[in-house]
C-alpha cells in the first residue's frame, strides 16, 4: 500500500490531447506568420515529438529537415521569436475551447481535492500554455488547485531527463513513494521513473506503441462510468474508470 500524499500530472497528452490539434497547429500558424513554408503534418509531428520542448523541437526540425536554412538572425533568437509567436497561437486555440480534457481528468482532480491530496504539474511545455489550458478547460480557479506548476525552462534539461520531477519533489518536500504521477509518453515515464516515482500512463494516438515498461498501470485513458477505459498493462481493476480508492489510499 502506498502512503499517497500527492498526484503529479503531466499536461500535454495527459490532461488534454494538446499535441495534434493544439501545439502542432500553433507551430504551423507561427511558421506561416513568419513567411516560412514549413508545414508540420500529423505524421511528421509524431516524429518531431521525439524531442520535448517547443524551442528544442524547432531546433531539431532545422537540423533534420532544413539543414540549409539560413536564419535572418542568430538562430537561438530566431527560434525563440518563432516559439513566442507559437505560444500566442496556442493560447488562442485553447481559448476557443478546441482542446477538451481527457476522460476522467476532471473527476480525478476533484476527488483528489476532496481527499486533501496535494496536486502538482510537471511539464516541458511553456507556463503560459499550461495556465491557458487550465483556465479554459477547468476554469481559472483550477490554477490554484496546484501547489506547484513546474513548466518549461524552469529546469534546463527537459523530459526524458528527470529534473522536472526532482524539482517538484524538492519544492513539495515529498518522497517519491508518497506521490503518483500521470503521464502519456515514454519520455514522460522515463523522467518520472528516473526520479523514483510510481507512474500511471494513459496512452494516446502518438504514444500507444511506445514502451511503457516500469509503469504501475498503462490505460487507454482514465475512464468514466459511461466511457470505460481499457487496461493495457497492470492489474485488472473492477471498475469502468480509474479511481484512487481502488489502488492507493491516504494513510
Ligand atoms: C510536451 C512537449 C511540449 C509541447 C510544446 O511534453 O513536448 O514541447 O509539445 O510545448 P510533455 P511548448 O507532455 O512530456 O511535458 O511549445 O510550450 O514548449
Ligand atoms: Mg505528455
């Protein structure tokens, strides 16, 4: 039995399906605004997700797909400007209500709050994007549900490095065994496991074929009474949805 104190959530792909219809579209709009003819298709974006972090992803794309591109200014500044424009576009997309929460997220957050569990976020995405997503999917007050929102460049090495999880553990003064992490990707799982954190993975179209060895549970999603999940790895739980009480209990 784990003495659970806190839940730590990844954002992109875990709280909401942000990548294909959110971040990818925002990148393409920023490229268009900058007069670039780059177009990240759904499948190309799947390859680019090999690199976490929006700025890092643009650098990776330049190296792999546009090696002869000559930026009009210092490449780091150029990428930072493109990324800032992309962040604006992402916020507009979520403000239009186009990025719904994944099944079970709202239910789980509300039940965790009612059980006085501590909540945190650990993401490689930029902070303004996380705040906009929370505001437009769960309401502005939901930002205060999270004791720590660890995001973006707050640590230098992004997932799969464990730094963001060590940062959260340090700030919250928690032991890994007192926490439960929710992730959607192999990178995220690696980051959490390297910090010693038990992790539940909810897969999505971009991540469903990845290796999730070491996860406590791998689920299609967290599920709802009328939208049952499937368990892909781990012990069968006799319910249509993931419920804290079926796995772990606060002491
Ligand atoms: C999320 C990411 C981020 C987003 C874009 O990974 O990789 O790069 O795609 O975010 P994770 P920014 O879910 O593992 O944290 O453009 O805001 O960096
Ligand atoms: Mg993720």
